[in-house]
């Protein structure tokens, strides 16, 4: 098992901040209360929060049950919560992560559930896999943190089998969270834009941190995302994710699902490599 403290030498300050952030602040763990860490119950509680409270749309949209018997690669698997779902439904799973801390937790998660998987500590801008290895490449909330997102997408294209599929999630610029919480509340009301860029605001405030890490954070529009995936076929971009707490009072009467599809924080791209 990889050490949670080991870091990859990248010579890139953005990637160093990524490792600083997620080696110390496991994604999803902050929502687990009163359960001992590193136990099966801890991982199950994180899973329950993710699918029942945080993102009830995830299970259906992410196709966990549709890839049995396939080779599935997740880029940036976090605690392994989503990848466990693919494995439980019969996929052969591989997790690659720049964060050794995340990777170690994913391994623990799989072991406690008696699931099989492969775990690789590496940079996704240069995937250590042969061409045409995977049927599905999956990544949620990861590729918008790496400096060269297009390089990652090119690598995804390379390692996918002909006809293989990518499902990737990035933050949406045309979203309530971006314009209301980041630009208006932080940038204008708190006057942070007077001294720093919106990129710096996102770096400081988007991710939960307990050690002052400042990972790179990027947002995308649907046209920009389509351009990044232009080598793929059947490109379909969905918009999802809205929590009741962030909905302004004047919009509370509208269905949460509808609001998520109109102005949610996530863009989900699904696309296929040509045969």
C-alpha cells in the first residue's frame, strides 16, 4: 500500500498544491460524523452521504451498473466510493491518483468490502497504460484541477479502446454556485476581486481544506468543454447538482432537479472514441 505521505516530484506548483490538498483533506470524509475513520462503517457513511444527500442524481447518471465485465479506469478516485460501485457491479477496476493519501484510502475501502482493484500512484497527464486498454475512463471533479486538462483528455483518448467511453465531470461556469457564491458573494460583496482574480478566489474557497492548500480550480462552459472533446464521437454534456441550501428564496418553489439541470455546479460529458 502506498504511504499517505509520499508525494510525486512534479516540478509543478499547481500539482504540488493538489497533493497538499488531497493527501490531507480526503474528499467526502468531512461529512462523516461520529464514526471511527478507516472502518467499513466510515466508508459506508461517506457513500451514504454522497448518494442520498449530496448527489442523489449520481447513481443513475454515472452508469455504475452498466459496465460489468469491462475494464474501467478512474482518474482521481478519491476514497474509492464511486469506483467501488463499478467493482460491485462486475467491472474490472483501476484507480490512478496523484494523491497518495486518496489512493491509500481507496485501497482500504476496497479491502474492507472484499473487492478487487488496481491502484496506481501517477500523474494523469501522462497515463502509464498501453494504448486501447480500457472500455471506460471515468473521472469526477478532477481534470479541472490539473494544469493541462487537454493533455489528460488526449491521454484518455489514447488509452480507450475503439468504441470506448469517457464520463468526466468538471465545474460549470454558467452555474448558480459560480456567479452567486463565488463572483457575487465573495468577489463583489466581500470585495475580494479588488485584490485578487476569480481564479485565486476559487483556489482559496472551492475545496474544503484544513491545511491552507490552494489547488488550481477551473470552470468550463458547454462550448469550451465540447471543444476539448472534439476528437470524440457522440459528445453529450449534461448539467447537474444543486443543493437546497444554496437555492435563493425566490427560487425555492422550483424542483431541485430542474434547477440542477439549468444552473447546476457540474457539467458531465459523455463521449465515445471512434471505432
